[in-house]
């Protein structure tokens, strides 16, 4: 969103393992995690609907990498697939994210 809106400051990266370690997600049921996932996904999709062609062509820097705003929907879709697979392998016997 920041890049599509013209942000020129470099957006920082983060250490995902630290974020997970401090999240408290181990205390949340799989069903509740699925509800949160659906809410975040819905908000993200809604936000992307409003990225017009001009916004999609904008470039910015995230985690020291130059990126185009239009690449993010694809990156996010792949990231969702990755996390769904991790959840399946580590925590779930059946999919609650479908």
C-alpha cells in the first residue's frame, strides 16, 4: 500500500521469527487463527481492489530491495500458500483456512 501511494522512504524489513516469538499465537485456537486470517485476507483484497493502474506502476524500496507496487499481490498470494502449507505440516490435521 505504501509504495502504491507514492512512499519514497525505504520501508524496513523485520525478523519474522522475533515477531512470531512475541505474538502469543500459541495461545489461540486454530479456528480463531483461521478467523483472523480470513479477516486480514478480506481487508487486503479490499485494499488491492482500489489500486489503480497508475498506483500499480509505482516503485519503492522495501527491505533494501526496489519493488514495483503491482508485484505485491503476487508476493502476498505466494506467501499465503507458504503459510498454509506450514500450518498444515506443523499444526493442523485438516485445513481450517480453506
